[in-house]
């Protein structure tokens, strides 16, 4: 309901906005409970607060931690337009395409930004 009221949506396979019931089904299946609870508690249509609900609840696996390290080192995974992904989007992409060894290596580089490049070799 929050997404619908604020003009946001979850798209279907045809890139059409799902109705509230369809959004709820996708949310139940794909959105971490903590992020969904955070969004449900928002009172204003604030895009930054909405994004923070996801970024603050990306988990504690190697990809989540690797994305935090990249962010702290002012590095990021980028979208098709070359823009940095949010922490939440970074974690999703990392889980899909980054070899587990590289994600673990980046996550372990906490505070040692210069050692990140070696993780991709």
C-alpha cells in the first residue's frame, strides 16, 4: 500500500506495475522481512528513507559485507548507465554474478581499500 500510495511499484515481467495484491505476493517471496517492516512503517513518501529500508537490511553474508566495504572505499558496482548501485542492489548483483571467493576476499578487505583489486585477479 505504501508503494502504491507513493507512486512506486514492483514491475511484472512486462514491466507493468503490479497491483497491491501482486506486490504483496512478490514482497512476501523476495523482500527481507526487516526491509518490508521498515517500509510499512514509513509515513512519508521519502525516496531516501525507502532506499534505506533496503540498504540497512541487506544481510550479513559475504556479498552484503563486500558491498559495505566497497561503499566505504568509495567503490561500487554500477548499473548500465555507469551509476553506482545502492547497497541493496549491489548485494543482489553480487550474489548473482560475483564468484564466492571474490566476495569473501572483498568482505575481508575491511579498511584496506588498496587490497580490493587483488580480489578480482
